[in-house]
C-alpha cells in the first residue's frame, strides 16, 4: 500500500504540499496540483481521511441544511440539481456532504453538527425573513454559506440570483405580449426569495402603469399539487388572469394542469412563465417559458465559498450573484383581445 510519502516522491514535491493538496488548502501552484493528482492516480493512493482529521482537527465533511420537507426535496429537481453542484465542488476537494432535510428540529441538528464536530462548515439552503438557523451559525462564528440572500444583512457569506430583476424580466415579458391581468404564484411568504420576486413582479407592473391587484398574488409550496391548487384559485376569480408568473417550474406545471382541467389552452387562453429552467421544462406540452437561474452553478459556488471560508476563517464577507436569463418557449403568447 502506497503512502503519502510515495505520492510526494512521485510528484517531486514535499509531503507537506501533498497534505495541503489532499486537505483542500489554497496557494498550491497548478503545476504542483497536476503532478500530485497524476501521482495519486498512478499509485491509486487513497488518503486516510480519519487519520488526517485527528491531526488537522477537521472532519473533511460539510453539512447541507435544506429548510424544507423531505418530500418537497425529492419531488422538485431544483434541490437535487443544487446538491449535484455542491457535491461536484466538495468531492473535488475530498469533502463529503452531510444532508439534512430537518424541519422543526433544524436547530438541534445544526447545534449537533457545530458543537459535536460533525462538519467543518455548513451550507444553508434558503433564507427566511426571521431565520434562527442564520442567527445560530453567525452567533457561533462557524463557517457557513447561505444559498439565498440574508434578510437582515447578517455577516454571512452567500450566493444568490438577483431575484428582483429576474421576476421583473419574467413579468415584463408577459406585459410586452399585451397581458394586463398578470398573476404571481410563489413559495411561502416567509421566504426571502418569495418577497424578492414579488418586488420584481410589482416593479414591472408599476413601470407599465398597471394596478397591483392583491388577489393575483398567491403563495404555496414548490410542489406540483400546490401549483395546481393555486392555479385553481387564480382561475376561479371573477376576473381571472390571462398570464401567470410562477416562481418555480414544478408549480408552473401544476398551474398548466389546472388550466387544462378548466378547459383553457396554454398559451392561447393563459400564458405561463416558470422559474429555474429545469430539464423537464422543455418537455412539457407546450414547452415552458422559464427563467434560467443556473442551479448547478449556484450549488458549486456555494461549496466553493464555504471551502474558502474553512481554509481562511478571517476572510471578509464573500458574496456571489449568479446571472439569470429568460428562455422563451411556447407557453407564452400575445394576449387575445
């Protein structure tokens, strides 16, 4: 069995440099990284992560706390796409990912992770207006990254989209198609992302001198059955919308089903824009117009910032805003007068 010393000799570097590479530390030249990785591959070397943790006091694991139920996590591809991005970056640095979809016991889980030495850092998926999870990691001074925007400018690293602008783009697209009764459906009102997208939706209405009609603003969950239920509510109004901005593709698909069951045709009778541009969006009938938010990149960047924070705890606050773009397909069309 080969040792770290064998890898160092094969790569022509010191044992300390190999150790730094294995443990994901920065400031190693690309040339040295390539030689070390080549030596590891040629020797089929497998580092002893447990022994390494005893020396470095690290676990080589990061925690992902998903503030949603497990059924929503596995029924909506957004979450698995984010997890793929996180895992891609983490595994490249020889880190494992510990997943929790805890609900009411999230603080207990986070406390066990932090004080029990279970993980070296934590990614929080989603931000709420009042968020005890953010308060906990900030209060503990523990390495953490938020996938979303903190509501109250807490000193935490974060990765997000410009959700105000993204919803503004989606709403503007429908208005420019001639729609004057445009509705919005989103996730829970307690989520920062929902509030930001409502702001973008309302910004577009104001810019085009359109009234903000409160019954057109509905919230639910990022699940198909919730999109269906909210779609039924909107279509049951005395003056139903002719277009809907759905804050999630799976919700949008539920709304499309509600329109079908109401004998309405998409997009002839109802235009719908989704969010996330999931792979399934191009396969719906008709294909769904959607805001592309680069989900894998969100996850990858969150893990990247967290690993940097773990390696250098004194870094100033890090933040990254991932671009968005509107992908126009056949679920939106000019309004019929």
